[in-house]
C-alpha cells in the first residue's frame, strides 16, 4: 500500500478495489450484491446493526488464537506505516547526500534503503497473510453458524419453496440463491471487512499525523487545500456512484438466474434430450442472457462519468502536490538554503503532501468497500430473517409422539398450502397395520397430506405417530451427492461406520439381495463403500429399489411412500410391498396405479369438489381382497446369497 519513494504523483482517487479503473470490475466482478428482489442496500444504522449482529454471531465461536491474529494484524499494520514513513524520507536524504558528494554516506544510505525495502515488503506480505487467515477463520465461523441454522428446523425446506402470492393479496417474498449467500456472500463479506477494517481504524491517526507534519512544513495553506480537494472529490464521486449501486445489485441476481438456467439444463439433460427441448431451453437462456447483458450495459454507461472523475482527480492530486510544495518556495521561506538543502526540503514536504492526499484517497476507497459490505450485509441479514421465517413447525405443533406404539392416526386434520389455500379439511383416519393407500386426482392434496404427517407443512388438528422422524420413500429418491456410495445411501441419514466390518457389509448385502440388487455393486465394479454418483449411474427403477432397501435397513415402525414404485414393473412392485408386510412396517402410500390397492388394508379416496371436499374423507375398505387373501408373491429374483462364504474384499473398499 506504500507509495514509491520520491514520486511526485498520487494514487488514483477512489481507485477500484481490484486495482483497475472499472467500477464494473470492482463492484460487479467481485460479485457483491444486495438483498432480494427490488431492494437497494445503503449504509445506514439498520445495516450497521445487522453487520454487528453477523459479526457477533461469528465471534461466538472465535478462540483466543483468532483474537491474537487480529491484534497481530493491527500491530503489523502500524509497523508498516512507520516503515513507509521512513521509506518516504529516503529521497530527501539521497538529494542531500548526492549534493554534498559524500560517497560513504551514499553507500550507507543505499544499505539503509535496502533494509527498509525488505522490512516494508515483509510487513506488507505478513499483513496480507494475517488478513487472509482472519478472513478464512471468520468465514468458517459465520458460514458454520448460518449453515447450522439453515439445516435446523428444516429451514432449508421452507426456503426451497418459490414465492407465491397469497389469496389475501399479500406477497410471500422469497430470497434468491440462498446457497450463494451461504457460500459466496459470506466469503466476500469477510474478505472485504478484513481488507477494510485495519486501514479504517488507522486512517484517523495517519491523517492526523501527516496533517501535522504538512502544516509544520508548509503552513496552514497545504492541509487546507488538501482537505478541500478531498471534500470536493468525495461529494462528486458519491453523486456519481449512487446511480450505479442499484444496477450492480440487480446484476448479481441476473447472474445467479443465468447460472441456475445452465445448472437446470445439466440436471435435466436426459429429459430435455428425450423431449428435443434444446430450442426451448436455448430460448429461455437467451432471454436470461439478454437481461444480464442489458443490465451490464447500463452499468458500463453509468460508470463512465465515475471513471472520468476518478482519473481526473487522480491527475489533479499530482498537480495539487506541486501547488502545495510551491507555497513556501514562492514565499521565500527557503531563500537562505543551498540548492541541495532546498531539494531535500522539497522532496520531504512533497512526500508529506502526497501521502496525506493518498490517505484521503484510501478513505474514498474504503467507502466503496463499505458500500459493497453494506450490500453483502443486507443479503445475509435477509437470509437470517428468512431462515427464522422459513423454519418448519416444531414436532409438538399438532404432532403427538407415542413411542410405545406404532400407530399413525389423523384426527380432524386440515391442510393448507403455504399461500393459504385449503387443500384438505377435517381428515380423520387411523392407518391400519396392513397399510393405507391414499388416492385421488393430481393436485387434490395427497402429497400435501404426507407433508403434514411429516411435519413439513403447517396444519390444524392432531397427528399421532410413533416417532419424531418418519421413514420416507419418494418417487425420486435422494441417494446422496456425487461422493456417495451404496453403503452411504442405505444408511442415510445415519453415518456410515468409519471402519466398516464384515458384518456391516453382510447386513448391507442382505437388504440389497431382498430388493434384487445384490450383484449391482459388482456389476458396476465398485464395493459397497466405494464413492459413486448413484443418481448419475442408476436408473430410476434401480434408485427406487435402493430406497426400499434403505427402508428395510432402517427397520422403521412407520413409513410414508409417495409414488415409490412408479418406475417399477408390477411383479417388482408386489415383491417390495410384500417385504413391508413381512417386516411388519406400517405404511401410508400415495399412488395412482390400480395394482397398489391389494397391498393395503384400507384406501382413502380424496374427491375434490369445487376445490374443497364434499365431506370429510374417511378410510374405506378397498373393493379388492385384503393382503391376507393374496397369494404370496415371490421375492425379487436374485442370485442365491451365501452369507457364510461371502467375499467381502470389494465390499470393504
């Protein structure tokens, strides 16, 4: 951050943080942004309070080592300024030594200059290192706390729902890209603050010191001109910067939407290919790109006056420094001095003036950084508020846990959408041991009732279930990320043993054999514990069977199935449902297939009439035979599994 010794120029006034002359690069490419739709972040008391709250949240996990790092950074920054001061005086000493033709003093000064240069470089690098460590530690703490809140009370589920208008006209405002806020915005905020806080804390002392030495060297005119220069530059740059801020914040949202569009194409690549949807996706992405480019073009045109002002005041600062130095010269203050002494004094006073101007320039740069921090703080403050609002109902909010039984009962349950529309009203039913099938046309509220049973959606009435968490088998199972494995998918959400044994492998192999997937890992050339992207590797039918295997592995007392066999043939479907009966798992199913009814002891038909039920739905005996009357369906075909002679060398990889 130090000026080159002896230079008569000044750093760029309000230089963009990235060191370029483009406000777009400093504000846009750094990916700083504001909160959700339509809001423009400004540095006010509310945002300062929000920032203090975020830092307090991060500090709640800080250790004494982190405090020591902060103190060390401040100490190094102070030492760096001291070293910069002595480096700045070197040119004046060189003028004096050279004018006196003192060779020994010149050599000694060269060595002194070399040592000071090494010290400044070392302190500068050390300050950057400490700042990076502090930013990383603060990011780790803040991200960890926000991530915990994001995953607690199913807040992530609430934020995954799109914002929709309520029936009463009140809009449920969502937030864009919560994942980006948790990752990129936290990183940007901590990095920005770490870069800005030490200079901001030291700036008053540096300005006061260089104001004093400038006054001592030049009189009151020098500091007065510099203060006036800073005031005028600040007002003009603030006026030119304000129109850009809203466009920069909008740019982040548009960039996120464009990235999400390409991520969607990657996620649904096969479906798009089957549907020949490339043209439709291309049209949608083209619209997103046009909006992004249009907003970016508006930023470019609006940043031109700011860039012009920045460059003008940068050049003006150099001229001003000469003007200030000329004041004592033309007032005859140095007439009794020799040319060498005059050159030394001019170099010294020039350094004082230039560094005072530079210190004010740093304040303008810090104001930009604080503006960026304001936008990031607004986004994270909005995220925290959304996390509080999106938290799902607590398990005791209408849900009774009866750990001594395996009963699942609904008593006068009314389910509404998050927008307030009533889907089901006064549903009362007891799930029999043989299972309950929920049927009805699409959109009538079948899956919504499952969400209420699981505690994901608010409801009125009472639901009694045997445990706080229910086993769930959806139409498209979740099998973990790209580094999952067969073992991790079967154990989820429980962790996989860190040191799996042969018994662990045997148990996992057995449930895979029950659903006809015993040989699938070996066919894929992997072991049970080998990392594998199961979503990309397995067919939907294989994924559904693996989800049933997870159910058998967990052995829950009650399970919820939502179109869980939609991709399977009828024989496989029958075998899987028979497994639920064999293992004594009480279950609720949602499905449209007529083949499902024989595997359930009761059927709940939901028949909407004018968006409401004509009467409270009740469980009715299915017209088809009960499960007990059905001839047993053979288990899925799978090669015989010799549990005594199982070779587990691949399984334990």
